[in-house]
C-alpha cells in the first residue's frame, strides 16, 4: 500500500478508515520497500493495493523510473480508475513490469455511473481498456449489479460493455450498502 485516502466521492464507498485525505509514500520509499521484499522474502510479484495507484500520474512514472533504475526483476499489478491513465503512463508501467491493471467499471450505463458519482464516461472506459491492451497490459474489470437506478435494460448495457471491452479477467459483485457511505445516508 503506497497511498492512503481517496479524493473521489463514489456513492457506494465507505471511507470510515482513510477518509478523503490523500497521503502517499515517495517513489524512493516505495522502491525501498520493494527492494526489501525482494531481498528478504524473494518476492517475484507485487500487487499495489492502493485504491487508485495512478492517482498522481507523475508519481507513478517516478516509481516506474525508480524500478527501472534499480533493475528490479519483478512483475506487478495495481488497481486504478479509467480516468487516471494515459498512453504514455501505460507504456512506462509496462516497461517497469506491470502485467495487470484492475479497473472499477461498475456499470455500462452512463446514468447509473452518474448516479453513483463515478465522474467518468462509458467512452472513457472503452478508451482506457483499449490503451491498456495496446500497451500490452492485461485488464481486470470490476462490475457491480444492483446499483441505484439499475434496471434489466441497464444491466444488459453493462453486459454489452463488458463484452465490448473484453477484459482478460472479470469480477462481478452485488452492491452492498456500507454504513458511512453516501448511499447508506441516502436510504436512512
């Protein structure tokens, strides 16, 4: 975990622990920890469990540069948002050993996405998956059923989007309304 907190306001998310305050470790500290994992535990793969690993794209590039400078022989994966990547960053991530990015897609219907305050478009989902695949990085798409405003038709749209973006891995979940989330406050 290289960061804590998330400034985004997705309606289903509970921020009881880390809140909105975003804090991050420096690229040097992140790579010092990677080096320790390699030397002490013979780690061969790392997953960055940050909510949004690429939230600061310049910082992510610096981490990639440091991984390359230190010549780590390790592969890694991360989770982020579709609106927090670009072609240049994805190429650098691939060069630095990234093999998989998990994206929270949630829905294929724009009104449903707007209703949970995702702040990105279905078109952005499509383009980010295309760019990620072009960079040679595998994708995992997180999808959710039971979001506010969802109907059989919007769920069909989500299924159609999943087929269109064709993630290498898929994870489906059912909405759970967590205490402390905006949705929890809304339904009380």
